[in-house]
C-alpha cells in the first residue's frame, strides 16, 4: 500500500514564524488530509483537500495540492507554542493511508 | 462521550501470550480502521471494515493478527503469540462511508516483555 513521504522529517522554528511541511505520494487519490498528533495522543483531523481542488484555507492553515506532481503542502502561519506536534498527511483512494510525519517544534 | 473509545489504554504482556483490544466507534459510523504506530513513525494501516465486512487487511500483517466487527458496531483486534516486535500503539478510527475525515480513539499501548 502506498505511504506518503513528508518533508522535512523534523522542523524547529521560532514562535510567530510560518511553518511549511510537504507531502508526496505515489498513486491516484480522491482526497488528501492533514492530521495533527500531540505526544502520546490520538490524531486530530485538521483539513481536507479534494483531488479537484488546488488550495484550501482554514484559519491559520493553508493546504495546496498538485496532483500532477503528486504532492501537497501544509502551511501554518504565525506559529504558536501549541502548534508543537507531529503532522501527518493521509491519502485516500478508498482506504486511508498515512505518511511518516513531520515533527514540528515551536521555539519560544 | 460520543467519541471513539478504545480499551484497554495500556496492556503489558509476556511474549507468547494472546491479547485482544476493543474499539467502540462513533455510533453512526460504518467504517472502522485499525492502525499500528511505533515511536516516531506514522500510523501503519492494518485493516478496515465497512459495517461487519472486512474490506482489506494489510499484506504486511502476519496471520497472528485478526480483527472482527461482528455486528457492525464495536471491533476487536487480537494478536496471538505476541512478539516483542508487536510492541506499539494500536489506534482505532471511524468514519462514515462517504465521510472523509477519521475520528481517532486514544489508542491502546501494547508492551510485550
């Protein structure tokens, strides 16, 4: 089964800066989703973008999707300490498969 | 609480023992997923159900793993003859058929000694 590849694997930035994470995948998808996981907890859905969409916004989150390149990016603007977490992209063809994640650390 | 619940939260077992985990999805959700996650990795797909039908089981999963969803509501995941490599967080998630986002439980942390 396919699995996404997030880039970078880990990212440390200063509070207030923007954080960008990228995801690449291999096969066709119906939609692509981003999830957040705080340490030791379950995953929480953040945002979904469908295969016929190119960009989507939700609060401080911006997601882009390029199906020709089979890639997506997640931008978190004006980062906060509470954004420290792991972020995963998830691809849906029928079942939902997750990438390996980006560990984001916001420095005070 | 109408979220996804998993039981137990933690399980410590000795190598060779059998363990069973339970997941109660959100009641109106007919799709249920099981994932396994180890430290620093993303959730690895194990299997998923549409109502009581198991639609797919990961080819990476050995025959020691089995899952059921007998009445299309709760699900159980059993691991027979546990090995130390089975130590991981086992996550359950649910969604509706046409639904697109997964709702996750808090997971069952398995430690095999």
